[in-house]
């Protein structure tokens, strides 16, 4: 047997005899700490990744009031499936997580297999530019809208990508206010060239108002975060229901 075949055989045997905790650790290594968004633990609750996103360790408190029972759900920008798995745990009939990063999707699929979760799928997709191939009862856009996507002109394509995949409900979290010059690195005139319909007051752009106005014709807001912390960076939970 050649040295290459021996190495492959050895690697295959190692994978076969890996413990579940070792497999999760391997997923973290393959994906990379720098793009894992939410904290990830092994089966003994040891934290393997702190996550580079929102500082809440776990599920946003507002989510506990949402009803996922029997619904089909898409999780846009799913990363390793933190909220994809949560929707499933809360009774969703089927959940599909979409992300444009192939190695993230590969890792999410491995996690689903390790957790032995059925009716959850993951697909590589740039939902802001690729047309929807199917629609879901609820579309989720959790912690995706931020400085980079907005300043690069992706705000409207992202919102349209969510709406095109959502039949009845949309769930979003995002920071409500931004200082145009400070956060986007551009003048107000430059920002308004990207988003002519935006309103800027005293240098502030309200993403919350923008989203509400953008969806106003077909959707109504039924839920906003009840407790609004003093920290202006704290992201709010916004829930839309399609008008009859």
C-alpha cells in the first residue's frame, strides 16, 4: 500500500472512532473561529467557540414568545445553524438554513447529523442575489443587517431576499440606529445616493423606521423588543405578519 493510501486509511479510521465531542471540535477547526457567529458547545457543555456576533450567549429572550409550531421556516444567513436548530426545537415542521459560505454550510450539516436532527436542511445560497426557489411560512433574518452590508448597498436586496421567501411571517433582529458618518464612513449625501428613500435626522439613520416603511404596504409589525436597553448597539427583535 502506498504512503498516500495509508494516510487516507488512517484518517478514515480516525473519523470512524472520533467521539461526538471530538467531531464538534473538528467542525470548529474546519470552519474557523473568526466566522462562527454564536457560541458553540460540545456535548459536555464545554465552550468550543465564543462566537464573534451578538453578545447574548444563547437565544434572545424575545424569541420565547414566538410560535414555530408546525411551520416551515427558512433561516437566512444561518451560519452554523444556531437559530435553525432553535426553530426546530420549538416545533417547526421543517427548517432550511441558507448561507453563502460553503464551509459554514458543510459544518452545519455535520452538526445536524451529530445532533441526529431530522427535517432540518442547509444549503449554500446568496439569498440577496439569487431568486427564491421556494417559500416558507416564516423567514428569519437574525443579526445579518449591519454596518458592512448596509454600507455596501446590500440593505434592500437583503430585505427583498427575505420577503421573497416568506409567505406569512418575517422575523428580524438588527440594531435600530446608526450614525451615518461614524458607522458607514460616508457623507449623508453619499448614503442617500445608495438609499434615496432613507431618512436621516441629526446624522442618524433609523434602520427600524426604514424596515417598517419598506414593508408597510404588505406587512404589519406585530412585535418589537419590549425592553429597550440603554445600549444603542443592542439589537431589537422585529416581527412582521403579512396583511390579509
